[in-house]
């Protein structure tokens, strides 16, 4: 099949490369010439395991190509994926200008039947707007060409996106006509393993399902974070509580980890957007508004603990920070807890030496002018002379550090663990003053 993917961001690039890998011919379009040039020269603008090999293999095979030519892209694929960004507006609603611009271009240049697929996370009702935009463009040039609009939300996790695309647990196809359904079924046939993974439903349900999935997962996290804070006061241990409930199959083990709050490009944006959609339609989604408020507060919990230990005035204090990315295996710092923590530490006069296996460059871009931040190349470099170590991302390499050395090289052996990767008892044994989230630690 011939496929066009509009937008070579994270979702577009992964989808394009995976679709090419099963034999389709894929043309990826982006308005950013620098990005397209990088891709044409074999560079990958994002950090995602497995993606560079996948892109290289399919570019070499001639199945995956990149362009900035809007007209050629609209004429190329029978299937046109829209995978552009939907950043939040100031009021929390998703900004659809890029999605609708993509639709406009498709309508302007398409020369035969097209299945236009919304892959970006978009508010319920967007498919109707995409349909209307294309209709407008066709009418403007007096063309009568048939097309379908489909909602096909992505459920890719950063750091596991290739695997998630290749081996999905479900493929949601929201479509209202048979021609589009048949086309999407054929397109995704290679990605079902031993049983059907395709769920065909109406467009609006597909659009809402995407928000429902992310909102549910975010709710679980905020629920555990709220209980973690209570556990601290009660002298209970949230890790024990987690184990006590996760073994119930109705609850399950996933997404029950208390910590310094969720970040990333999806959860914060989607929860806010869903609350906003509710409001627009006269529904106050109180539960999700609380999920969002709890998460905002949770990102400050680590700072609260630091302030309780060292005082409000942190001038002259120096902290080691491990983990800048919003989660391991990515260099993405969108809505990362580290951003809030760093800003709060700087505002109180502290200096920070930060280490992250992937996100240092991104941190330098974000905090470019901040002289209080130094990004270092090795975890142990950050530790030297620090008043405390703050861990904000659970990268594998942080799990078993040399605690003796940590204790010896720090000004004082204090660890604030925003991801509960260490055991309080072990830290006590090493003589390290330890503060986890919702754990029984030395008086926090
Ligand atoms: C998420 C969804 O999982 C994915 O299906 C969707 O398509 C996009 O959004 P992603 O943002 O890549 O994916 O990351 P995810 O692994 O879901 O983690 C999100 C955030 O929640 C991270 O900051 C993570 O640290 C945090 N988290 C996750 C917790 O705090 N506790 C948990 O138990 C799980």
C-alpha cells in the first residue's frame, strides 16, 4: 500500500517506519526542512530504542522516504496519516491548527480516493472538523473526490514505541464507512499476532477511547500518590500497600507506582484536555480535575522534603540530581518533574549538578541561561560535594550505585528518592539518610 504520514515527530516517524517495515511504501512529510534533511541523511531527531535501525533498514530498501513537498505527499498515499502535534492552548484545550492545516493540504492536492487517518490525539469531534476542512478545499477547486476520515489513536509508550507498534495489544479503528474499514483492516493485518487485535467502532468512541485510556492510567498514579502522602503521615509503607492491592487481578500491577508525579507529552495534556472538553459540554469532570491537581502538587513533594530537611533558604547548598527525563529510555523532558524541582531549587538559591543518560542536551536547551545548573557526564561526578542526592527518573543504571562511594563523596549522605528505587532498610545500613515517597523513612 502507498502511505503518506504527515508529521515526522515521535508518533509519525515510528508509525511510518513500522508500516514500511512490513512492506508498504511510505512517504513522510514535514514542514520543517531541517528535520527532513536530518532524516534524509540518516539522522534520527528523537531518542527511541530500535528506531534508528528500523529507519535505516527501510530507507535503504527504498520503502521509506522523506519530503517537504506538500503536494507530492497529498498525491502519494491512498492512506494519509495525520500525526502532527496538538499542543495544549493556554486554556488546556488541544490546539488543532496543525491537524487542520494538514487536512487542508490533503483536500487541496488529493487526486483520488483517500483514507485520512487521525493519529494525533485529538478531542472528540475532530474527525468531523477534518472532514469539513477537506470538503471546503475540494469545493473551492470544484473537485468531487471521495474520501473517508478515520480515527486511529496511537497507544505508543516512549521508550517502547517500536515494540508497541509492532506488537500492539489493540488497534482501534474508528470509522463510519465500509471502504475505510476494509482499507484499515488490510493495513493493520500484519500487526495482529495470534488473535484479532482490531477493534472497529464509530469515530467518536475511538476518539474518546484514547483519552479514556490515558486518563485512567493517570488516575491510578494520582490515586497512589495521594495514598503515599497519607501513608507517610500514618507510618505505613506505600510499597507494601501496592503489593497488597496489585495481586488482586481486578486491580492488577501496572501503573501503581507512587513517585514524584507523571510527566510526558500525553498524560498531563490529555487529562487537561478531557477536563476542558467536559466543561465545554457542561460536564464538570471532578475526578479528573483532582487527578491533575494531585499531580501538580506531587511534583513539589520532593522539594517540600528538601526544604523540611535543609530549610527554605538553600543559598550555598549544592544538590546532585539524577534523572532529568520524564521517564527512563527517553530524552523527553516535557512536563517532567525535574523541571519543577529544578526551578524551585534555583528559586531558593541552590546549585545543582545533574546527570541523565539521555536528556542533558535537552536540559541545556531548556535551562540554557541558568548558571546554577551544571550537567555532568557521569553519575558519580554529580555526587561530589553535594548536600544531597535527588533521584527523579528510575533509569536502570541508578538502581545499584556504589553507596559507599556516594556516602564518602557527598558533603552529607542524604538521598531524596522521587521514584522509590531504593530500600529504606538498605540505605539505613549504608548510613544514608533516606527520604522516599510514601515510605517509612527516617523522620521526613
Ligand atoms: C503514555 C501511555 O502509556 C501511552 O499508552 C500513550 O500513548 C502516551 O502516554 P508515555 O507518556 O510514553 O505513554 O509514558 P508512560 O510510561 O505511560 O509514563 C507516563 C508518566 O507516568 C511518566 O512520567 C512515569 O514516570 C509516570 N508513572 C508511570 C508513574 O509515576 N507511576 C506509574 O506507576 C507509572
